[in-house]
C-alpha cells in the first residue's frame, strides 16, 4: 500500500513538472502578395472577415485556450497590427460621450490582452519567423498559430492541442485530411502508427510535396504545439522548399530525438490566405451572425437568381 502511495505521489510530482502552455507565437511578417493591391499599404492580417481583422480571430482562439502571453512576429509595413491592439483614448472618450457602449466594449476587448511584438528583419521563411520567438518562449512549451488558418470548433483548436500535450508531453502538430489535388500546398505527414483517437506517431513531415509524391493526405493546418527543443533545430536549419527556412524540416529533425505527434483536431478550418477561401469565410461567418444572417441569406439568393437568369438568357 505504502509503495502504491509513493508511486502515486511521484506521478503527481512529475505531473506538476509538466509546464503549463501559456505562450503563443503568431507569425505575421508575410507580404500578403495574394491580396495585392489591398495589402500594398495594409497588413493582410488586418483584412476583415465581416467586421473583425483576421488576426483577431486567432488571438481570440488563443485566449479561449488559456494562453496568457502572445508574441506577434511582424515585419515592415505591419504597424496597423500594433495600433489595432493598442488603446485609443480619444475614440474611447467619444464613444463614452455618445453613449455607444456596445462599440466601446468592442474597442476595449482588443486591448485587454498581453500582446508583445518582435520584428523579423528579413523574410527568410516560417522557421526563421518562429526562431525570433526564442527569448520570449524561454524554457516552456508554446503554441504557434498561423494567421491564414481560422478554425471554428466547439473546443478551440489550440485547446485541443494543449489537451493532447498534457497526455503525451510531446510536441503536437494539428492536422486534417485534405484532398489529393491540394497536398502540394501544405506540410504533409508521413505516418508511423496511430496510437489513439486522432493521435498519430509520425515518421517524417514533408513540406509541399510534388503532386503524386505525398506520403498521406494529412496536412499541417496552421496549429502547432512545441517543446522548447524546437529552437535547437530552427537555429541550425538550412533552407529547404522555396529557398526558405522551413518549420516543417525542423519538426522532422526534432522528431528524430523527441517524439512529435500529429493530432487530427476537430473543427472546420478556413483558409483566409487565398481569395476563394477568404470569400467563403466571410460569407459563412456572416451567415452565422444573428444580426446579419437573414439579410445576407436573402442577398445570396437574389444574386444566385439574378445570375441564373442572366446565364439562361445567354
Ligand atoms: C505554411 C507551412 C505549411 C502548412 C501551411 C498551413 O505554409 O509551411 O507546412 O501546411 O502553412 O497553412 P504557407 O501557407 O505559409 O506556404
């Protein structure tokens, strides 16, 4: 009995040694060329889905997942992101004077979060962007959240990854299956074995495989949880696909010394990094809003019927 209690206690002690995931890194230094000319003078992360910048959806997911500190890795021309999460006393004062408390709440919501910024001086790839977070992260597990991927889920996607980390204590990469014709756009997982519902051991990760050479259909979709050891590999990572320092390549090397898991998160993922995905997200999010859905649905039907009539008349 005593022996059992001792084992139990030591497990508990060990459990206490598992560091809580409190930090998130959001790379936001990309040029946003797919959205030119809109992104000529405005960061792509500030493009709104309905009435909220895309990056705010990511930050809300982080906060709902229990993240306490967020580092945004920015680059040139990204000042608007810093301004967005700063307070604006004149605007707040005007809203108070005019009694517009609903809007005041929306403005205040964006400033009550611990957000830090660092600049990536040269665009050398996603791996290089994440490396800029080394001092911020220190010796703790942390998450990386990509702004091009918004996930709608009952349990926030990042929280799902944290739950898997608490079980495995290893790095967890969020994945979902995609169709064959788009695997070349993603980091793809070469599976080793499945160990639990949606949780897999991995042999390697391949960044943007040539069409037809993909080892599976499971794609990395913008959510990662890492142990701090990832930095050892990012620091020595040589450029890969596209001549850039790829995060995916560093993950494969980390996996060789410390188990990295792929986890199929539950939820619908939206790609706001390309035009069609952006339009789809805008439409679906608007259709989910109580204040908009009726009118937007009416509009969609009108546009559909108008187009149908036009094509019938041709
Ligand atoms: C990045 C990653 C890729 C991942 C993708 C998810 O690619 O390098 O592994 O699958 O994000 O959106 P990017 O879209 O920046 O080319």
